[in-house]
């Protein structure tokens, strides 16, 4: 795909991986639309970007998803890339009684999976009208192996991974629509602070890998430690019927 002159919507674009990607895309000559829940953070992020606007809203809420999709259609008819990056993650020790494990899991699954499916379905008709378009889902190294610290987060990202594969297969014969999946390992962001993010890679590394993959139309985008796992597993997965 081209890496400039796109119009790109990035959920969770006011900080972390989303903002890092927004900076790279903005610097490359793309129009960037960042989304987040906090207006102050959005405005601060805009100061670091060129040719960018913000749409405040919580994509985990159905009415907000519909409103944002309508605004994109009305004000940004040239939208051709959406990056589903917004997420929720909690430390969720399943051995601790009364830790609201199911409530945390519900929030993670809603934000990381259900909301992505619904929002993508709302925006797909607009994307399909473009000469070239992409859906980019930011999943995680956790799609391959969960652990005792983030079991329900990992499950939500595994669900997103499976959906992404299905979406890609659905539009496999449509040469205009590309479905990317970005697999970051642990990344040092405010978002990941609760799950040990301080020891992770910089968000800029994820952004660099994504931009390189976009240029090559490489729809599978493993980053950092995920590359070794992906190299072992993906050739096997590609041999399965799909």
C-alpha cells in the first residue's frame, strides 16, 4: 500500500502505540484522525502532529461507535485506513476470590473484540468505496500464549486474532481491501503500566515495523519477540484449510 496521502483513523491515538503510529503517519504525509476518550489528552497529542484532527469518544460504547462512524462518513469521506488500537487490560489473578474476574474480562472482551467488530462493520462500506483501503487490528504476542497475570486480556486478543483471520479470508478476493494484524510484545506505555510495561519495548518500534509492513503490503506484522514465535507458528497455520 501507499504510505502517504492516506486518511487514517486511529483509535486510542492520543498516547502509547496509537500516538506513535500517528506521528509516523503524520510525518509521512498522511491525514490522521486520532480518537480517544479524554479531550485534553487528544489536544496535547495534536500538538505533536501535522495535518491531524481529533474525534473524542469511547468506542467501547455502542452509541459512540455509531456517532463516530457517522462523523467519519460526513466529514472525512476519503477515509481509507482504520487502525483498531484502543484496548483494555487488567491484571486478573483468577485464584483471588472477589477480584471481579468476570467484570474485568467483560470490559476487555468488549473493548478489544466486540467493539472492534462492530466499529469495523460500520466503517467497512466507506472503506470499500476507496481505491485502496485497509483495516489494521492491533493484537498482541499474547494471542499465542496466555499467562496467570493477564489470562482474560490474552483471551480477548486471541479472539481478535481469530476475527482478523476470518475478516482477511472474507475479503481475500477483494484486491482493494487489505487486513493487517500487528502483534506487539510488551510495550512500555502508560496503558501497559499495570501489566509490567516498564520492561517493554518503545512504542516507536511498533510504529516503525507497521510503516515498513504497510509499504510492503505485509499484512502479518509481528514485532520484537513476537517475530520468533510468528516464524515458527505461522507457516503451520497457513497450511490449514481456510
